C-alpha cells in the first residue's frame, strides 16, 4: 500500500481515481488545485503524486518544477496531452512516468507500482567521483574541481548516471529509458540537448571534450581528463 496524492481539478475524475486506487489498497488524498496539491505534498509527504497538467490555477508543469525544488517524491503525470513534446516536457520537468487519459484504474495502479519498485537504487544513492568531478546523490550536489555546478534536476540525473558508469559507452536509448523513463525511442534530440547543456557547464565542447565523449553512432561515455 502507498500513500498517494491525486491532484486533479475535475471532481468526477478525481473521485473516480480516488475510488480506483483505494480499491487497490492505496491510502489516497486528493487536491482540486495546483497550490492545494503542492501544500499537501509538502505537509503530508506522500509516497507518490498523481498530477494532472491542466490545472485551473497553475499549469501542471510549473507545479512539477516547484515540487522538484522541495521534494523528490515520485510523480506520475496523468493528462490528456499525448504528443511527444508534452511527454518530454513533463519528464524533463521531473515526472517519473506519464499516463494519457482516458485510462483505467488498473493501468494507473500498475504505473504507480512500477515507479515505486524503482526505489533508491544503490548506484543512485552514493557519491561518485571521476577526476575532478564529484556528485553526491543524497544531497544532489555536484562540483567540478571543488567549484559547485548549477545543474537542473535532469542534468544532475544524467551526469550522475554517466559518472556512475564511467568508461562505458551508454546509448541514447538507455539514457532515455533509465534517466527519462521513456518507454520508447524517437526522442534522441532531448539527450543531445541536455548533453550540450552539460558540456557548457563543464567548460567543454563536443569538439574538445574533457569528460563527455561522443562515440559516433553508438552513444556517449564519461571519462576523467587524460584517460
């Protein structure tokens, strides 16, 4: 059983989701607006949040960014927006999974259980040091040569995943699956964009890499300078 917060403005859908998840053994709290949901999430610290994007007071993506500023609670976005751009935007903002309306209670329950099963993996909960790069996953702090790096949550997750697999060539498909939790391909561009942002913050370029090395046609690997 999980403590689930449902943030949904439509009373009919909110009631249906609450009933469906309660019937499957979850303890459910609901909120009809973005700000009420954000307050509940901070005060009650649920195990997982089910978040609608089309909220009346604040757009769900903005709520997700605000929530990620104060909590790492898993979030499953539940919305009618089904285009790839919206899905990538939600995942980049910090969503752990994405389900498109209309959907059944069994499908949502399966998504919730899958997200909760991921848990805090050992590799995602330890400090990783590669050369002058240090990433503390518990504090979510990153430094380069002892200088703090200003990373977004997604940039940190991407850099930590690559650093924890230092020396290995990681495909974009694997990064989409493990970092973005995308269940399909076709969104390689978002990996390229985030890698370019990381390179800029690491003081390097694709032509003159220090840490992030592209292996053409295969993927990317992180190496300490000089190796």
